[in-house]
């Protein structure tokens, strides 16, 4: 039952928090799905976030990129510019930031998923 309980707990945490959860009002950040939140900052309507892939540091990492959900909460304005890992900022509504897919690459890059 230990393995089943662990998997059930992990599924519950992912369901509640997503792969990355940052609450600016509560000043708390949690990386769940193989990601560490290194830094996060809110200045006016600019959000800067630095994430690190822990899975890329494994001796035998994965070989395909995968998507995780990033959830940002505790925001009061309607629109924000999000800068992830020093990449060019992208504009999002507060609603979009409630559940935003991001890509984790085998080489450690973490990028915003943008539709063409």
C-alpha cells in the first residue's frame, strides 16, 4: 500500500497545486512536478519568475519535452507581463495566469507554451 498511497498523494497535490504554484498575496511558491521555484517577483504588473528543472539533473534524464501547469494567484490587476527565466516578457490576463502550461525540456530549459 505504500506505493499506492504515495502515488495517490502525488496525484492529489498535482490536482490542487499544479506543477508550479505561486501565490503573490501569500508570498509562497511551490514547485511540485520536477521543478524548483528559484525566485519570483511582482513589480506593478510585471511578473518575473525563475524556475529550475530538477529532472534535467538526473543521471538519465527524459528525452522529450513535457508540459506542466503553472498556477499564479494572489494577483489584483487584470493584465500582467510575465517574464520566465529571463526570456522576453509575454502579456497574459489574470485569468490566463490561473492555469498556464509551460514546457520542460531535457536540457533544462523551461519555456512558456505559446500558440502560433
